[in-house]
C-alpha cells in the first residue's frame, strides 16, 4: 500500500509540474504584463524598471523557477487590475467556490442515486424511460444555457429566487442545480449500468433465495457494491464540477474563483489567471489522488496492478 501511495503521489506531482509549465508558457505568450501596468505615456526607463521588479526581464527558465517558488510559498504577486495581493483575492474567493461545489455535489448525490436505482429496478418500464431521459437531457443541455433558463423562469417570471450574488440558502439553489445537473446525468447512467450488473449476480440471487426483502437486496447489498464504480470516477466528477463552476459563477455572478478567473482573462490580469488555474489544478489533482488511495484501500486488487 505504501509503494502504491508513493507512486500515485509522484504521478500527481509530475502532472502538476507539467501543467504548471503549460500555464506559464501560455500566459507569457499573450504579451508583456509590464505594458499593461503602465500608462501609455510612460517612458522606456519606467518600463524597464517595472520589468526588472516583476522579473520578466530574466530568462524564461529563471522566471519559471521564481513562479514555482512563489506558488509553493503561496505568494502569487499583485493583481494588475486591483493592485492587491492575489493571495488575498484567493482567500476571499476560494471558500465561496468550495461552498458552491459542495452544494452541487450534495444535489448530485440526492438526485442521481435515487434515479439510478429506480432506473435499474424498473428496467424497461416508463420509470426507466423517464430516468434515462432525464440523464440524457442533463448531458445534452449546456450548463450556462440551463442557468439562463432557470434565471428567466424562477427570477424574471416567478420572482422566487435571486439571480446573482451570494447570501442565504435561496442563493445556492439555482447555481448548485445548474452546476450539478450534468454530473447527475453521468452518475445516473453509470449507476444504472453497474446496478443492473449487480442485480444479475449470483450473490444477489442467493440473497433473494434466503428470503431477504427486495428493499434490502437492492439498497443494502446491490447498491453498496455498485457504488464502487462511482467512487472510482470520483476524481473526474470533482474535476467536472470545478471546471463547469467557472461558467456557473459567471452566469450567476457568484463571487468565487471561477468569476475571478473570468475577470482576470478579460482584463489580462496574468497573476490572477496563473494563480486561479494553478490552485484549481492542484485541487483537482489532489482530489483524484485521495480518491485513488481510498479506492485502493477498499479494493486490494488495485494495489497489485
């Protein structure tokens, strides 16, 4: 188990390093950040002084080393737009994004598990058709379009829910549902397939022969084994929620990291863009690592592969 954890941790570090190189190069290819921070009438001497203070006059390898050193220390420089430390912006926005992803994940579990179970148990009936239809619809509707439809219906037409900002419980409903609906569809279809396979297995047939109720057979025995396949892809689901969260935060003006990234791209605020993408990547990779370790702990066969 220890060797498996070390190997997976090394792979995670290498993945983060590779991604950091891509992020660093893409940001540098967009232009000179020093030019954006000075007024148009600034002289060449002022420009060179600013480049030197920012370190952008150094070779790329040195700049990358400084960039990674700052990342490890949690220092990302100052925002070009607001002139405030990027780390302060992240401290304000990161908890909001985590709350939104957490609310979306709760909705995913509350909706996808019952839908997947009903679709498998009532295979071939109208209930199965309805649940499968909801799953297909969830994967077909763009997240931003769903968000705008919800705003049009529940805010503009009915006036039931707020359309933007972050506040009480009602502010979470539409953003969390918009963010989680795509993942609901994916987990519903995966759980249905896995549960159908489990219900046709020998140990489930034996449980029925012993006289266990259908409720216990499905919810206690079949579902518990079927959820392993869902847990296996847990890292992917978290990555989906983090990625789609950018669109959702922009649509609902949610004060999180996704909206901060959008504003950084619009205003070419390079320190903000680098910091948000790196932090998001670190969260996704770390989550995937923890899921893999948990899965290997539950299933020893994974450790031997």
